[in-house]
């Protein structure tokens, strides 16, 4: 009998997977708008060894050959904004659905991406607001001998 535990995602991993699948952040830059068909390409592009041409495998032998052009500066900036917003949306999703512990875990797991996109997240999260039982605890950043969080 096979051991399928390697395929089960639980805890923080499950929360991150749920956020990645559920968050619907829109990106204005479409990959398909960068698609250049072989027939439309210049002779210079066709002979350039640095361009990778892809064969569409819809029907063997009858597919279309294409490549993708480079992103413009404006598209790169738009993609950067999209990645920033997506990361924040995923953090907020996990915080609201799974609580502060998983949100902090997500931040720590993706800390390099938060730093790469210069995103500062306030990790001073009120535990009472994001716990299932809405109770304050002594590990909360607002607990200094007594709870001082005011909504």
C-alpha cells in the first residue's frame, strides 16, 4: 500500500495554497498580447538564435509557431504593481480567513518577496480581532499587562 501523506497539504501550506487559488487580483498586462506568430515575424526575428520559437501542439504537424516579445518598461512596472497587490491580497485573505498566526507565518515564508517589492506590513496584529474565539492573549502585541487594543 502506498503512503499518500506526501500529497496532503495541511496547516500553513494549505492556507497559502487556498489564498493563491482564491485571490483574484487582476493584471492589466496580458501575456497573449506579447505573442508574435511566425508568419507575422520579420526575417531578422526568424533567424535570431536568441529567440525561442514555440510550436503550438493543438494538432500535430498543423500547429502554429510563435514567440513572445520582451516586456516594455511600462509593462514591467505594471507587473510589479500587480505582484505587490497580489501579495498584499493574499496576506489579507489569510489574515481574515485563518487568523493572525497563519498571516505571520505567510509573511515569514514570503519575507524575501515582501522585501523585494518594498512592501511593509504592520505585523502588530490584534489577536482578539483575528482569533476564532475573539479572546485576547498574553502573546498579543497589544497585551502589556492588560489589553490595550481599541478597534
